[in-house]
C-alpha cells in the first residue's frame, strides 16, 4: 500500500459543548486540545483441558472520557465556564461535547458524546513569572460517542 496523503492536523478542529443537546456553544476559540480515553470493549477468557489457546468472549463497551483543555477565561460562552456550571450543579448537570476534526463543514465527520457528566473541572494553575495564558481542563464521562457525517455546517 502506498503512503497515505490524507493526513489531517488539528488546526481546523471545531469543538462545541451543550447543556441540553439542542443549543450548542462553539468553544473552538478558547480550547486547544481534546483527548479521548476509555471506550474499550470488555472481554473475558477461559481455557479448556483440550487446546492451547484461550476461548475469548466479547463483553460490553466501557464508558468514554473526553478531556478538553482550554484557555481559562471568565466569559460565560467559553468552555471552562460552561463546564464549571454543569460540574457545580447539585448532583452534576448534563454536558455534551462534539467535535469535527476537519471543521464543522457539511460532509465532514463529527463525533458527539452521549449525555455526559463533568467528572473533573480543574481551575487554572498559575506562576508569577511567565506571561503564558492560564489553562484549565474539564473532563466529561459518557456512555458512548456517536460518529456521523455533517449534513449541515455548524
């Protein structure tokens, strides 16, 4: 097989969050990374007296965690503030995350979490000397992520 020419960088990624899965807020201008972990399929194995290899069974999918790193601001429409509001709600509020690696353009792939709970919402760390913008992180845990093709731009 020839080397691929379709590599995609993250510079065009568009990321959004919602607290109701209907109205979405674009947080691309205040976010700089999205990291997905988990989403493994459980499995099990057993052995028999006859044979040298295990019999492998298929199990359920595990939850997925979506970590978003963003620039810390105190503006109501930025990612950290929206995540903090969901995190700080009694019993935790719902939060959905969706992102499109090639941007929110019709025909591009998008990934959307199912209803999630903010399991971590870390305020910024800071140092006195450097002038770096402060960063904050939030993590949403959900049952799964849906992959779709955008029928309309967002």
